C-alpha cells in the first residue's frame, strides 16, 4: 500500500471523510449511537475512553456505523455537561462573594445559590432535547439527521483519519486484542467445520460397471481423475466472487441483498513493544505485505485470513456476519464457518424517535417540573446510597424506580471495563515481568457498537431475519464450494454428505441417532449481556 494512503492529512485541515466509508455516517445505527451519547453518560464515557483516550488502541472494524460521528457527539455531550458544571460553579462562587460582602442578604443568597445549579441543569436539558429533536431525529422532508457531526477541538483531522482508516479496514488487516478475532461482529450464535479429502472424481465408466454388481465402489480400487491443483487463495477469491454475483450483483432486483458485503480480511494480534536495545520508539504494526507467505501459521502472532460475508439489515441496526476460512493440509480441505450477530441497540437509544418535533411552552414547563422532582430524588438517593449496591430483586418496591437507572448505568460501565481491560498479573517466581521489554496490547477488544447492543431483540422479525440471512448465505456458500470442487475434478460424495449434515444441523441427531464425526457443530444461543 502506498505511503500517501497511510499518512494522515496536515493538522490544519478539517477532517476529511473518505467516500468509501461515508455511507455508514447516515445509517440508523450511527444516528441512534450518536443519540445514545447524550442519553447515557456511561456509554458516553466508554466511547471517549475507547476512541480518544485510548487512541493507541486499534479501532474495531465497522459493522454498519460510523465511529467518528459517534465520538463527535459524545464529545459534544460531554462539553454540554462541563459547561453546566462550570456555569453553576462560577455562579455559585460569585453569589458567595456577593453574600459575604453584604451585597446580597443571607436568605436571598441561599435561594440564588440553589436556583443557579437548577437553571444550568435546566438549560442543558433543553439544549439536549433540541439537538435530539432536530439534528438526530429521523431524516424527513423538513430536515433531520444527515450524517453531519459537530466539531470539537480534540477531534483533529489526524484522529478522524486514523479512526476512519482502521474502522474501514482498507489495509485488509484487523488487529484484535482479546480472545476472539472477529471483534466488532457481536455475539457468536452458530458455527461448524468439516474436513474433506481431495480425492479425484470417479470415472463414469468404472463407476457404472461396479454398480451393476449391486455393491458400492471401493475407494481403493476406483479409477479416479487427476485433481486440478488449487490453492487456498484460489478457492477464497472465487467463492467471494460467486457469493457477490449470486446474492447481489447478478441477482434479480427483487431478490438482491443490497446490504451484502463480501471481503477478505486477515486477523492478527497487535502487540507494540519498546525494546531499548533496538532503538527508541514503539514498533509499527505490520501490514499485509510484511506478513510471511505461510498460510495460517500456528503461533501467537500469526495472521489468519477469513472471508467475511456481512449482511446489514434494518438500516444497519441488525448485522449478521459469517466468517469462512479455508486451509489445505495433507491433501485435505478444511472449511470453517462462524456466524456472529450484532443485535439491535438498547431501547433507551430509541427514545430519540419518540420525542416531539419541537419544544413548546408546555414541554418547557414539564422539563422545569421534572427538574424540581429530580432534585428531590437526588437528595433522597444520597441519603439511601447503600441501597445502590443491593440487587434490584431485593429492593423494596418504592426504591426500584430510584435505584434501577443508576444500577443500569453502572452495569454498562462494568461491562465496558471488562471488555476493554487487558491487565494481567505477573505470577512468576521472581516477578520477571519487571524485566521484559515494555509492551502494549493495542488490538481492538470491543467496538463502541457492541457496548450498546441490547440483550434481546426488539422485534420478532429481527430474530427471524438474522436466521434467514444465515441460512441463505450458508446454503449458497456450500453450493459454491461444491461447484468449485466439481470444476477441479474433486470427488463430491464426501462434500454432499457433509452438506446434508450441516443443513440438517442438530436435527440430524434426533432423526438419525448421531452425527457425522467429520462435522463439528457448536450452536450457541445468544448470551445475555449488559444493555
């Protein structure tokens, strides 16, 4: 890849968004995530910590959303919060000085001192409602969300370019820092694998003569064709082209999957070291051209290539991703298939679609009244703060509406810390970890999209669509693999048996009393996670 493509633009220029990735800036997922930055302080902090404070970490690949827009709105929401506290603090200091100097009486100063924080909080809530009602509401004929994001001094052109470049994965590399390589894709719901011997296809003449005796052909005596040699790269590229053609490019308009994306990506760990014996400075992450030519090396720094088939539906709020990997060892083709689902966003973020179109006098009075009741709740919550640590099911009925929102936000922060933490204790006898070269695992552990995923589907059809696209892609993939092997004169009997078992899934155990030992099934239902 050219050096000019990787180098960031000059610091003085405004952030330029690459047109290839610009489509995700207008999706529903981007709009709801941006709204969530104003609605959820825990999520707002997680976005800023992951994309700004942890800028050394690689950004997780995009699955239907634009991280720069989400970060911009998170910074804007934090700026509103800081303006509120700064205004209240400065005003309180001025009132205190006026009261101590005798300009204001004690009672009047006390009332003003209470009113000023309320007024600052009220103005911030009104401004937030205005932003949600105008800039972040669904786009319509009279305006709405158009993909534009607010500017911020900390969101520089270089940072925006870095996030865009790493999120789009234009280099073909995905650097992960946790256990799972398919970071950003959501929860794993289904996978299988099988291995097939690359035997030559039987000749029709010999097969017909042996079948006359009523006995199956013997693998050791069948006359076979010579297999047309092929590599892992050959089958990966051809399967990718056929999947694009069958499901999108050459399909009928009413049968086309418009949200389909098929691309080849390599997944590798991202470890930066600062070995003083090799000179100062953190080492650069490798590119695709710097990787060795060995396919699927078996070491901790190995990069493995997979075919990523992604279907974004419900305006990219529901993303179903299938990762297909091929490997050839001992004249045997090994195929892996992993399905991940990125479910809908938490319901709180959908509140932006239920707000009125404008702020009128009635709504302004309602906000003022809510601010008064909120102050009472804050005082009571401060008095009963030990209840915050008690699970909701053990709380009295009257305390649940007061404590549950705080516990929900706390749970999201705990989930973010668990996903983004990479600290490990040194348990060696002499504490040898103190003498190794300083290193940092800067690979992506979780995306800001995953941190806002709901634990349940909001609509029945979202669940069925995730299953539908998995089965469609799975069926097309198996058929294209079969066609590729047939073109290379490979015996298809073993593939057909494996395909039958795969498509039947776990039902093959119920109807046939067992499974083919050549198939590895691992169906995992979606696991509950913090919303």
